[in-house]
């Protein structure tokens, strides 16, 4: 069994993928991990739409690109490092939608009150990302395309009570990334009271 800490400490946002296919068995294992996440009152208010069709992926890619070029890039440009900006840029301009699989993660308001819907879906996304990493897949949590919720609704034929929350590309990495950069724990953890350093 893969060591949990090896997985969680190496999980990264991948935006470039090899075209190698991902089997249904692997997808099912990853989605099963997603469905083992906690949710308010165990309502499990998620829906996963697994997209392989090139035409559908291209349509999601167009929405992603439109969101990036129509404001996303300008919004992020001053805050991201040049390397990260370049990576997000190539992801938005086709890297993400070129993944052999896109999982559209949705929240279903018919299962869960709106106040806790998002908090009940994000843990499932994190499980999905970790399970993908444990399976040797690259993945990323992306939300750019969800700026066009109504277009996504039409493309994916979502009923009114289901909203798209994230687009997660899945595929074998074009190139394995190094470990993620994160702040030392001491910059974010406190003892007993806020401001008392760890
Ligand atoms: C709420 C949220 C939205 C995100 N949206 C996007 C997105 O639209 N496009 C993208 O390329 N990455 C997106 N990301 C991925 C982040 O850029 C990534 O998790 C972060 O930079 C850390 O990357 P690393 O794990 O490779 O270090 C999003 C992450 C989160 C948590």
C-alpha cells in the first residue's frame, strides 16, 4: 500500500498530461475514494461527470480559456510568480482540457441545504486529488470554467438543482513535478491562542 504521507506531501496541481488513456477501473477507484469523504449529515451531495469525449473536453476548454482571457489572467497576474502564471496560463489555454479525462465535480442542492453544500463537496474533491496521486495520475482542482455556470449547465445537461463546482483533469503526467512549495508549519500553526508560535 502507498504510504499516505508520501501521497499527501507530493500532491500537486498538474496541468500537462500524456495522452495515454486512463482505465475505467482506475477512475472508479479514484471516485470511490472521493465518495468516502465526510459531508454534512452524510448527505453526500456530490455528482461526478466523467468526460472523455474530445468534443466535450474542447467545449470545457473553450470556457476555461474564455474565463482566463476575460479577466482571470488579469486578476492573477500581479500575485502569481512568473512560473506559476505561465503554468496556469498553459493549463487554461488547453493543457487542462487536453487531459484524457475531465471530472466535473458538481454539488446537488436537492440533497443538502445550500449553507453546507460547498463544505460538503470540497472534501470529496481533496480525496479525489489524493487518490489520483496515489494512482500515479496527475490532477488539479480548477474552477475557472465554473465562471460560466450557465454554459456548463447547457453543455453537461445539468438540472437546475445541480451546479458545477470544479473541473478536475485526470491523466498520466507529461512530466513528474517535484514536491510542492509550502510555507513552514510555524507560519500557519499557533499554540493555544492565535499568535503564540508553534
Ligand atoms: C479553489 C481553488 C481554485 C483553483 N482554480 C484553479 C484554476 O482555475 N486553474 C488552475 O490552473 N489551477 C487552479 N487551482 C490550483 C491552484 O493553483 C494550486 O492548487 C496551487 O497553486 C498549488 O499548486 P501546487 O500544489 O502545484 O503547489 C485552484 C485551487 C483551488 C484551491
